[in-house]
């Protein structure tokens, strides 16, 4: 399959905002947009329930045998009919609002987390909707979204349905993110002890595509006396701050030369990295964080900073997996 920007749909406002974000990103990259709607198999207890009519049972069995929901098969309920219209109506709207972007649709039968992680393998990036820490509902929220982020080796972007959910686009009266001018820098959370080229490349290219500054944030820890409530040492703190700022500038030097058109704002701050990035997200068009790929019996791991940013950042968050 050709490279594309893939977005998961479930009909929620968050997934619609994600689709709008993904359409703009596909246009920036000159790639087609792929809409993926996951259908979960009917649970075994439901399949055996006497309350299900013959038509409903036939509908589910035909879907299972064919591996995808046939367009002409009667839906089991009004809700099922609505789900069947989600990809088609979303695609039609995206083609109208984003002329020039090729929009493809796909419906997949399976468990959402597994199906979306598999779909990401053919994509340059996967885009999902997210409600963050508050709110429930929609299969792209909570455990599913976290499972995809933890296992996908392609970049995953989580988008919220809020004022800044669609990379700086305000919401129009119909509750769809408008196509107005972008605002806000791309924010990158960077570990200067092990800076990764994949992560830095993604962030610099994201800023270059948006013609917006790149704000690189690195947090450093205060000396141990801070945790024990002992008097602060301003002189020592100033020295540590200068050393960390110099290290950050050194890491970014060759990247600034590689991307001379990107204005870089490097910030070295003491304190929690998660708190600094969540705070920076309020003015950002996109927040970029990393996730180290773990190939071990311990399984996948998101990391505490990335986990906190995913739940609390107000801007779209791109999680870039790297070795």
C-alpha cells in the first residue's frame, strides 16, 4: 500500500476533529488520506442471546465470514446504521472542505487497538481522537488510544475536539474546526542526554511545513536539597541552569544549520518535564514527544512524561517512537 496519513474514526467529535487535522496534514505532505473505521466482532454471549433476531444474527455472521461489514447488509439497529454511514459521510465532507486531497475509506473487522496498530504500519502517521484524562466514551479514548501509542512504531497523533484541537484552528459554528490561519509554535520535548534523530527530524519538519517556530523544551532537575526543604542555593541553581542551556544549544546547533528557515526557541527550565510541556501546549499548534521502542519481555512502554502529556496537553500531541 502507498504511504498515507491514516485516521481512526468512531463518529465522536474527537474523531471528527482528528479527521480534519489529518486532512490538513495529508495536504501538507502531499499524501492521500485513509479513513479507517473499526467494527468489533459481536461478543459471544450476544451471539447466543435469544433476544437477537434472525436478521441481526445473519448480519453479524455475514460480517464475520466476509471479514468486513458489507455495505448492503441490513444493520441490526439505528445505531448500527449510523456507524455504517460514518466513513462515507466523513469522506464526503472532507473532500468538500479539502479539495485536492484524495480520501480513501476502509472498514476493518477486529479489536480496535489491534486493528489500528496494524493500520499504522502502512501510514506515515496515524491520527486518533482523544478526550484526555476527563470524559469517557468512544473507542479511541483511554485504553485503546494508549495501547496504539504504546505499540505503533510509526508516529501517532492524538487530537482533541476543543478550541485548539486542530493545530490552532478555531471551531466554526457547525463545531467543525475551521480552515483559518494556523497559530502557535510546534513544541518539542527533548531529552538532551539521548537526543534522537527521528524525533528531532519529525519536529523540525512539522515546524517547516507549518511555517511556524519550533519551541524546544528541556527540563532539568533541581539539586536534592529542594526535595528536602533545605534553603535554596541561587548561585548553584544559576550555574546548573547555564550548563543545561549550553548543552541544549549544542544539541540543537547542527539542526539549526540543517533547517535554517525554522526559527528555533530553545528553553531550558528547572522542574518537571511533564508540567513544562503541558504548560507550553496551551499556546502550541502541536506538541511532539518521544517514546522509546522496547523490544523485551517487559512489553511496550509509553513513559511517564509522554503519558502525562497525552492526558493533559490541550494541543494535538504527536508521539514519535524511536530506538
